[in-house]
């Protein structure tokens, strides 16, 4: 009788790898207002493991305002600022056809900006 066990590797999660810690670090560094930080942290809390909040999800401004204790107007301004900073991405409001459904949100880590000039390749003496 064969007692060998077949090991089946677990499948990797679908979609791009999302690192919540890196996202939160990007949110908390830099010149962000309190409203942007509060709104961003609530988004991170509500997002799934891949950093997604689906269309029609909990990211409606009124709900975020209640959770973050920020005025709805300031939540909308914070979402626009986070999008402009590259921390979230959403479909364009002008191209979003489902006006009665809140747009999906994806948490994105912006590309790191180099603070020093690139190395020329030469050796220093």
C-alpha cells in the first residue's frame, strides 16, 4: 500500500500584491491634512486584502464622514487630494456611467521620488 502524500501547493491570491503597511506609511508621511489622513485610514480599514473597495461599496462620502468624524464636504476634498497624490485611483467621474452607484476605489502606493541626482556611473576619488 502506497502511503506517500501528495502535496498540492496553495494558489497565490489573484490580483496585484497590496501592502497595507507601505500604503499607510505613504499616507502618513508627507504634507497631508488631518482630514486626508483620517479619510485614508478609514479607506484602508474598509478595503479588502488587495486594497480594493468595489463599486457601490462603503466608500460613500456620508458613510466615510461618519466613520472618520470629518464633514462630508471635507471627505470629498480629501478623496480628491488622495487621488491627486496617487494614493487612490478611481474611474473618472465624467466617464462613470452608473451615477447612482459610488465609484470603486483602489488604494495605490505612489512611485517613490528620487531625492538625489542619479549616479553618473563614474568613480569618485
